C-alpha cells in the first residue's frame, strides 16, 4: 500500500503544535513585574527546553568525568557522550564528517580561530578580506585584527536602505586578490537572509575561502553546509536552545589541516618533548584543554530537539508569525521597521518617532515584554540606517500571536507616554 | 500604569520634550564628551567657569528620555553653583539613582524626579551620563568619558 501524501499543514495545526511545545520551556512560564513574561529576545539567546536541561543534569549526575584520557567507565561514557554530540551536530549541518566539527565557546571564538589561522597561513600584504556592512562585531573585529597582522585589506560590501546586500556588489568586489569572504547568513539586526550559496560560487571562482556566520540561522532554517558550498560555518549553542559557552566551527577537512592551532595545551598534541611538539589532527588540534563537555552534551540534546520539531515546520510557523507581526506593527503610526528585505527571518527591529529605543525597552519591560534595545553589536548598521539604536523583537517557535498582540499594545503604551 | 509614572514622571517627559540649556554657551571654557556605548547615547557638556563658579552651562547630543532629561535638569541644578557644590549635588544624585541606603531625594529638589531610576539598574547609566560628563568637564583629566 502506498502512503498517502500528507495534506499541507495549516497555520492552525502548526499553531496548536507550537503551543504544546511551549510547555516544555520552564523559563517561559513566569511573571515579570507582575505580568506574564513575553519573551521576544530570541536573537540574543533562546530559552531551553526541559530535555536540554535534563541531558545536562543527567550528564553531571551520572557520567561526569574528563574525556579522552581515562580508562575508567565514567570517562569512557563521558567521551562517548561528547563524541556523540559531535556526530549529532555533523548530521545537523550535513557535514561530510564529524571530525570536521570543532567544539568551541561559540560563534565569536569560531570566527576568531579561523581569522587568526588564516592570517598566518593564507593572508599576505595586498590580499583582500571581504565582509559586509551588516556583520555582527564578531565578524568584523577578528578580520580587522587578521588584516592588521598580515597586511591584508578589509573591504566591505554595502547594503541597501531595506537591508539587503547591494545587488551586484559582491561580484564586483571580489577580485583576484580576495582570499577570504566572511558573511553573516542571517543578520541579527535586520533579519536579512543572505544568498550565501551564490556568494560561495562567486568567491570560489577566485579560490577564496568562504566563512559563514550562522549564529542567527541554525535555529530557524535548515542548514546544509554542502549545499551552501561554504568552507567554514560557525554557530553558538545558546541561540539554538542549547547552553551558553558552547558552539561549533565546521570547516572542510583540508582547511582544518592547513590552519595552525589556536591554543596549545592538553588534548591537542600527538607527542610533546621540550624540543618539539607534534599536533593532533582536527578536531582535537583545536580543542586544547578540557572542553565544555556538559555544554556539548546539552547542545547535542538541543539539536536533537530541533530536529524532532523539524526546521521546515519551525520556519513555516515563524514566517507566519512574522507576517502577522509585520502587518500589525506597520499599522502603528510613527513606527519604522528597520530591515525589510524580502524573505527575511523573524526579527523585527524598529524605531518610534517620539521615543528612544531605550525608553521603548524599559516600558515594554514594565509590561512583561522582553526585547533588546541598542546597536545589537552592529554599530555600522545603525550608522547606515541613520538611527542611534533600535528596539528589536526576535521570535522563536514558542512565541504566539497573542504575544505579538501584547507587544503591539505595549508599543502603543509607549506612544501614549511619549506623545 | 503607576510603575510607568514612577519612572517617567511628568517633569522628565517635559524636559525630554523641551530640554533646557540645550545650547552652546558663547563663552564656554570647559567641555567634555560622554558616551554610553550600550545604547549609543552621546552628550557634550559645555561650561563657562569663572572663579570656580559655573556661570553658564549648556549641553548637546542625543539620547533616551532619561539621559536627556537628566542633562537638562542637571544644567538647571548646577548653574550658578561652585564646583564643590555641584559635586555634592552629584553625590546625592548618584546615591539616589543607585539606591544607596540613606539617600535623601528630598534634598535634591527637582532632581528627586529620578528617584524611580534605582528600580531599573539598566537605566542608571542613562541618568548619570550627563553628570559624569560634567565632572570630566570641570575637573582636570580626560575630557572623554564612557559609562562602560
Ligand atoms: C549574527 C551573529 N553573529 C555572531 C554572534 C556572536 O555570538 P556569540 O556571542 O554566541 O559568540 C551573534 C550573537 O550575538 C550574532 O547574532
């Protein structure tokens, strides 16, 4: 018997499912300043489902041990749990091999590692590193440091008024001196989803390495590094419903082999003598010292959780929620949305004509609504958009349309106060 | 609603809308720039000091309601005062917004409007930015201050 194709899920089905999932996030069920918490700061960090908390507690309660260095049972179990998490992340990104997954502190450390390494092994005076105007500071500063060190030049792809890369600019700005292109997959301050696949194709014509900052992408859309065609991809566990202090750098085996170690210490060596040390192969080469074992276990559980919910469904639901929210917010007079690229992610950055973002944030907090205000570690974006700062609501699978209503009501309160 | 009024008192909203001494004094002889990198606020305080007295004072810049109103009310509070008197007011103000036990908002006149800030630790820097900048302007030392 052939299976019948499932009818496409309606928004109502999705909504009911996501509402059930919400129950699994303990931190969401609390009152703030006497009102139910409406958590809309998911681009800063997400809350954690119970399975993640339990996986980490269980690890400490049952398997706690150091890895890769004990013959005893607990050490073997801890090593297995850690390596299992590595395999889970590899599958999640569709990486060709788990040995290409390096566990680090997060996106920031991942980009620093690769920028530092490339400054040593690839970049020479006169070479060019290409980034974009919408990068997070963590994808700007490490490249400035790498350029300073190597004599390479940093070039910046401009963006349009609605927050997209300027059409044709990437192609125009890639030259035969371009050695690295480092670009954010999804912008944290604009929500723009960049055409990373096309960028990879353009960059590879001149043999440049492409690094993708995936911090805002992985929790909201399916990511396949082979399909994208990039050379390295970085993300943080805490934005993916996992713990803080753990993240991943995926990079092609050949690239990892070429990059020098980032830190020296235990676990990253083959043989140490006082005359000479030979290094272990990747990923161990980049994981000096005792890593964040429980963090990796938590990250593995988070990835597993996201996979079970399904990124296609998460994406569909968040897109539906975003459309509603956009419509409602655009109806508020004096509200300006910053970042309106077509197909953007569920991030709503905005300003009001009468109130400073900081005041918006405080009044929303009084209503139990948690958003972020400020420059969102993207000061060049603020300058480009002509604003000192923005208020930003960023959505996740556990947000509801009712929460969007509360957000809009709270924004209207701000307008009342600041007439 | 009362929480809202505790923080955003009418006098604060008024000074935000119509900041006083939002000018560049013609004879300013001391100035400093203050930044709050967290929210992008920037303020310049300009002072005409004469014999240790703040003869005129003005400010420029952009920021949130709390920082703008604080700058505006500060200029009113310290105009005509000696440097030492201004420092004493700042100490009292600082104690009040940081919630130091024994702070006496009543002694601060209109500045008591900022008493609600101590409930919002994230906003203390907004309220005190102008004061730190004034202090940098009228004392020897660097003329760029940052709340971070
Ligand atoms: C786009 C983007 N890149 C990089 C980062 C840095 O991530 P982390 O602070 O977890 O290293 C963030 C998060 O703030 C981000 O949103």
